[in-house]
C-alpha cells in the first residue's frame, strides 16, 4: 500500500499516491499507469517500480537529500560504465533536480528484466553450476570496472564547496593516495548517520582505522569502485545477469579493497545481520571456497593487475563500521528481538577485532 513514507529518514517530503501519479504522468503523458508499487528493500532511497499501459516497466528513484549530489554521482558513474565496459546498465529516462515547485530530486530509469540474484537463488530455480556461473560473471564485470582508471582517489564528481560536502569526511573530496582516501572513507562510514551511537567504542575504532591505513597503503592506480556489489544489486533474467544497479556510492579507489569487500557481500546475510547468508542453504556444494574460486576466475578474465592482500579481518571491520554508522536507521524498522541481535552482533565484532 502506498502513501506516506514509513521510514522518515529516507526523505523529508511526504510521498503520496497523488504525487507519484503527477510525476509519472508528467513524463509519460500518453500512457496510463497500469501498476505501481514500492520497493521496500531500498535502505537509503525511496524507490518505486511502475508499469505503463504500453507494457513498459520503469524504476522511479528519489534521491535522499542527506546526500544532495548522490543522484548526480550515480548517473555519471552509470554513463561511464556504459561507455567503457560491456556491463549491462539500465537506461536513464529522466533526471530531475529539485526546484521551487518541488524540493524533490529523482530519476526514472528502465527496469531491467528479471529479479535480483538473492531472490533468484532463493527461488530454487538455479542449479549449483548456474549459481557459480553468475558469481564468476560478477567477478568479470568487477574486473571490467577496475579497468577504468583515475589519476586521483575519492569522489568521482569534481569537488563542490557546499556545506553538505564539508559535513562529510569523504564525499566531495579527492586524495592523492589510497591511505588518506581509505581513512576518510572509513571515518565517513562510522559517522554515516550520526556520531553518537556506541560512544565507548569509537575512540578505539578510529585508532584502528589509522592502523589499517598504515598497514594497507596499496600503491595501485585508482580504479572505478562500485562499492556496493552484492546479490541484491545484481539483476538476473533467464539465468544471466541483465543489469548491475545502484551506482550511487561509486568512487575512485583501490581495486584490491573492493575485490575483498565484494566477495564478502556474497558471504553475509542481508544488512545489518552478522549471520552468514542463507541463500545457499539448499546447495550443499556452494561454500566460501567455491565462491572465492568462481569469483577470481571471472575477475581474471577481464583484469590482470596485481591484487594486494588486505588484512584478513578488514571486511569484518568495514562491516562493524556500517553497523555502528547506520544504527539509528537500522533500528527504526526492526523488532525488539532484532535490535537486541544487532546490538549483540556489534559487541561480538568489536571484541573480535579490538579487545
């Protein structure tokens, strides 16, 4: 059921049925809306899918005003990947920026056919070999993205002198080396939504960020980093990848770092859980090792540069940063038992990494 947003943090403007109808009819005046529904799994943005009377399907994605240039970054990143790689990317139909009439920024893009990889695997329609093929293909697409090089680290958008960027340690900024970029990126995750949650942990965590940066300099040239490749952002149709989506957090960074983080995205369950993913529960032969092997085989088909081994516990540490940095958002839609479990997961990771 559509109506006022349940999650007020996603946007500061009420999205009603009337508003959605007005926006869609403005851009598609010769079509009737056949169906319209919200994609509830979106964690940051308010996202809707709709079908028109001519049979076409689209995604309407509102930009979260907390990051005013996130939509611009995503569109630039998608166009760059479309031009420089063979990766399937949804076509952008409308790019709307806020104005006096409405304070909303949104884009409309074609909806890629199929469903995301997580749901595809859970449906039980794929064989083990077909799942391994899709993981390997994801690895090859990651290698293609890493072939896009930059002469700086950090935000792919040119720096903009605005208050919103000054509030961020990372977005809107560029760096001459990976260590500084990594440090800013990690601090930004830790302060993603607020700077108050788990105050007793923060001092040690910041020292750990500095320690990682010193031990993991990675002198590679900066590459295009998607930074959020996980099964829910991979669309599958007819047992092949029909699109990669959600490029809003793309930046110029270390290919080794993203390689490590992306593999972890295939291990863990839906954020912010610490549990291992249950999507492979019906596939006895799909293990962490088989995922690693398939991913590397795919990656090496399109990338031949040296991958630097990050600290073995780095992915756990990044996960801890996200869990703390998004705490005030995660608990808004969680049950008492879920909140209790999330808090326990944070304590477990903290003790594992810092005690």
